[in-house]
């Protein structure tokens, strides 16, 4: 178990935690971790409090089949920072230094494997595919590069894990369809929200010839994604949200997407093309979802 999860488990216990408690072997600590990461993302929403993870879009749209959550929200109090901290966020990402990137990638991989082993009983072939910086934050996107795609997204602030979430294909999931050249594919709806603010994260795949991606967002206007190795990632701050508001829209705060091609041309990617959903599906409120403390 990594240090962040160990620290979080100790903080969740309202009683005084014995100094010699080993949370990696203690039955109660292990049981608590199992409950956190194994909650059924398709079950009835739990009572919400701040902060929370709303994952309806991401956890129901993997490979066109059934998805199972493998990493619940891990949100440390005050880690978003609000105010001046959020003001430091940038719509255009920057390349993270080698040491900072390596540290964040290792922590995200540790978290992903801990969650995978707790819920599936085995390790998955996770690897970092996108790492980007925006202000004091580093986003790491890891996946197993398989035809069904298990994936985890980790957001760090100044080296500390702020939030993490992801999914793995469940029984009945179908292989992901190929992405058309010049286009992109992603699920929408991943948002971590507190009573003061939220962050939205979008990750996915790009087709041949795509060297850049711009997302027109409701909250922050144009946001430039990081595109590398056939995958992309982007995130942005937003106002606090609720489960009901997220159910009402399957667009995840995204208005449109533009792919930038190798030859310099720009291609509009309709949300129907991006998500593999019809206009009717995108405009129909969802009935499932999850909101976790």
C-alpha cells in the first residue's frame, strides 16, 4: 500500500490510531479500503457530502459494454486550494520536468495497482501514457493499452495525490472500436466536486494523423489537451456540481471538440463521434451514477 492510501485510512478513523498499527495487514483497515474501492459504480447513489466523485459517464462507457470501478475517489481536504491556487491553472498544458513526472507516474501506478489488486485480485498492465502540468498540478493518465482498456487518472497538487479514479471492463464488455483517422474517442462525465469547486477530467484515444486536440468547455472556454502516443488527456476547474446536475447532461461540460491534424487542417469532432453515442442518448438524462465521500 502506498503512503497516500495509508495516510488516508488513518485519517478516516475517528478514533486515535495506534502508532504501531500496520494498515497493510490490519483486518479493519483492509476492510475499509476494500469498501472504498469496490463500491458498485452502477448502484444507487450514496448520500453525498463534500468532496465527492461523480463518475457516471466514465464508468458506464468502457468498450460499449459493462465497466467496473477499480479506483474510488481519493480526495485530500483542501487539496484543490481554490482561489489563487485555481487561478494558477492554465488552459494550455506544459511539459512536466523529468523528476516531477517520474514521481507522479510512480505514485499513480502504485495507486492503480493497489486498487486493481483489491478489486480484481491481480495486477494489470498499467503504464503511464500522458503526463501534463497546469499550474501546481500534474495529471497522470495510465492505462493497460489493451483492446478493452483499463484506465486510471491521477491528479496531483505539488506532488500530493489530490484525486484518482478509473475503470476496468467488466463481464460482457466488448473490445473498443478503432478510432477513425483524424478523429478522437472518449467518455465524458468524470468530475470531482467539493462544495466550493470541481475539476473535470477527460481522457481518451486519438486516430491516425491527430497531433492536437482542443476542447470547447462550458466553464473555461477553449482547453488544449495533451496528445501523445495515440492518447489524450485534459482537465479544467469548474463550479461545484451535484449528482442531479450531472445526470441531467451526458456532455460532461464539453460543448465541442476540434482535432488538429498533421497537415495543419482542423477537424470538428461531434460529441456523437467522440462518445459513440447518439444525439438522443446525449440529450437523455442518466438514471445511474455514483457519488462517493
